[in-house]
C-alpha cells in the first residue's frame, strides 16, 4: 500500500463547475490504493469557458493517465476524445477519459451503467419491465439508454422541459424503435421509476412523480446522493417498493471507473 504521494504518483483529475459536491475523489483513490496503484484523484474546478483549453493542456501532462468529467463538462470531454464507446458517441457526452498508448484519449459514459448495476444489486429486475424515467439531462440520457439496453420493454420519459424530453425520445427511439415515448409525473403504468433530476436535494422541491401513485410492485431508483434517502425513496419504501439509492449508484461507478482506468474488462 502507498501511504504518501510522490513524483511517481499517477494523477486523475475530476473536472467540474462546481466541484465541491463530487464524491469520486476519495472513493476512487482508495480503490487505486487497495489494488496497489500509486494514484490519486484530484478535484479541480474549471469554468466552461476554459475547459477546452484545459483539456488540451492535460494532453501534455505526462503523469495524468485519466480524466473524470462531471457537470457541465461531459460534452466537452467527448469532443476532446480521439475514440469513444458506442454509448458515449450515441449520447454525445462522456464522463471518463483514459489516455491511449498511441496518443489521445478514449472516452466512455458510465452514468447509466452505474444505475443499472446498482439497481440489479438491490434486487431490481429490468428485463421485461416498463420504466418511467424522470429527467432528460446528461445523466438521464445515459440512464434511459442503459435501461433499454438491459431489456426494459418500454421507457416513458418525463421532463419539465418538453423540448429536452422530446429530443431524448427521438434519440433513444432511433436505437430502440417502438419502445420509447413521452411520459408524465404519474407512475401508475410503470414497473420501474427512476429519478434523474435534482428534485429531492432540497426541502420543498417539487416531487419528481406523484407519490400517491406509487405501488408495492414497483422498483424505485434515485440518482441523488445527498440526502441518500430522498423524499421519493422514503415514499417508495413506505408503500412497499424496492429501492435503489444514489449512493449505491456512486459505489457502482467507482468500480466501473477503476476497471476503465486499469483497462479491466468493461461491461
């Protein structure tokens, strides 16, 4: 185990604006250290106006082996990559970059895969089920794709911004024809409900779905990490639903990032 950092330490910046909310630095650093890697993840706040130049600068920092991108830099991360996974190319964004031996960076987007893995570990069954996704932002796009890839028979998408919702319906419908539609805040027709919005982070937030329409056969997931038990998850548990927390999603993401950066087999 490495107890100190030195000139041989490999650096993995996590870039965001803001960045104080990022949970990955400590978790991924510990994962590296447990596996015997002399590496550290460092949070850096970079303004959107400077992100392209900053990424170009990292090209020439030889002890940076990978980059983690959080809000709002996931689109810029993909744009900077030389190669990318199919899901990152489809979604137009990436949250992890790995330096390639031949130069440049390889990108992937694991937000959706993290939620699917966390949901499955918590006992949720996706294959053959109808899903309602609330939130068509960057994380929502990735989650919607992976729910479909995991075998959800249908995906209804609800977002307060109808234009953003419709764009995601069109995007995902192009690869999963006939399985994607516009949804609403009423979860009555769903077997799986996922919140990919910030609703629930603050007291007084408008609920992402109608809580009184939740039923015991449903499985409910949330991407929010703080609080871990959001109002949605509390309401779901009170009604007998299975639940998956944002903290569990984060824990899944740490292993996925570790595998990506160490080039272990990826899902």
